[in-house]
């Protein structure tokens, strides 16, 4: 079993297709398919069920996923230890982020880091909070910016925490457009747009249920810019981070009874990352 085969296997698992996985790892699809077939031959069992529409893991493939994550994490850590001896002249670090991150200018920070450590390869991905936290826990990501109003999972550590206000976003002409503050009860049965799969979605659903307010979900979106466009089109209201609302130019109001805020965590595994390149990036992000 070769390390590259494991990387290809995980790419297909993430992407759900050989075409998208080949694009992600920058190889032609035929080479990636051959790599997976060779891995399956070495293991003596199919890892994926291939249909004309999608690719799904077999039982053996599902069993391999956590092991594959550990293999990648161990190799990256080993590369990092060697890189540390060489003064971090080489190495690799993977970081994840929620959409619409505003507490840190991540592209600028990564640009500065790249100048300081030009030999370290950076892998950056965005995703929902459940996906990112699972990726950090498995070792697929060294670090991630995640958000929520619940404690981090037991195996994760928060290296820094920020507080972020969430606000009600509505379209011009909406009955609440001139309001500065809105009580949650005033949104009872109001057409609502959900940020699907996000920590915000789970938090909002929980707050509505606790307050006994009916949440009338009429539409879902998985990307923040699309969510804002749907509000602009008048499909309903939504709840977003205040920096997103300010940038949108749409009317927004603070929520009361209860107030809405969430914590943004820069998270990783253990008291510090095992990967020296990730430790260097963490120190840079916290500086």
C-alpha cells in the first residue's frame, strides 16, 4: 500500500466521485482510477460500489476510512518532524474554516505565513461545523475555525475563542426592515431560510424550539452568499453573523429574548498540534 493510494482513496471518499477527486488531487481520472484499483487488488476487496450516478463506500471501504486518516496524519506528522530538524524548510499543514469567517483575515494570515515558510505546503478547505470538527478529530485537518454555542467535542481543544453576534436579515420592504431589535416570538411562523448543515442551523432550531416559536422553513441553502441572495429576492428572513449582514447591505436587526451569539474557536487535537508545521501556523495565527 502506497501513501498516494491512501490519499486517492480519501479524496474519492470526500468527493463522492472519481472525476471530482481527480481534480482535487491534480491527477488525470484514469491515473486515479488505476491507483484505487491497485489498492483494492492489494487489499483483496472492493472499496467502492460504482454506479452510473454515484460512488459509495463498501463495508470494507467504511472500515478503511479511519485507518486511512490515521495513516495520513502519521505521515504528515513524520514529515513535519523531519522539517522541524531542517528549520521547517519543508512540511505540510491542513486547516479548515467555516464560511464567512470574519474574526480573522485568514487569507492574509496564510499569505504572511507563506512568505515566512515558503517550503511548507498549505491545504485549506471550508465546510460545515460537523464536517470540520470530524476532520480535525480524525487527523485529516491539523486546525480548523469552527463555531457554535455548544462545547467542543471532548477530543478537541480550543486554542482561542471569539464571540460573534448573530442577527436577523430581511429584505427591503419587509415588515421588520426598520427595526433595530426583534424578539424571537415575533418570528413565529415567519417564512424562514435555513443555512443547511451548519452550526447556525442547529443553534437556531434549538432556540426556536426552546422558546416555543414555530420555525416556518421555506427554503435551505448550503452557501452563505446564496442564502443572502435568496433573502434579497424576498423568499424569507434568515439569521446570519453580523459581519455578513453588514456586508450585504440588507436591513438587519439584533435578536432579543433570547439574544443570539456564537463562539468561534480555533480548534485542534490535544494541547498542541503534533505536526511541527501546524504548530508554527498556530503560533502565527495567535500572534
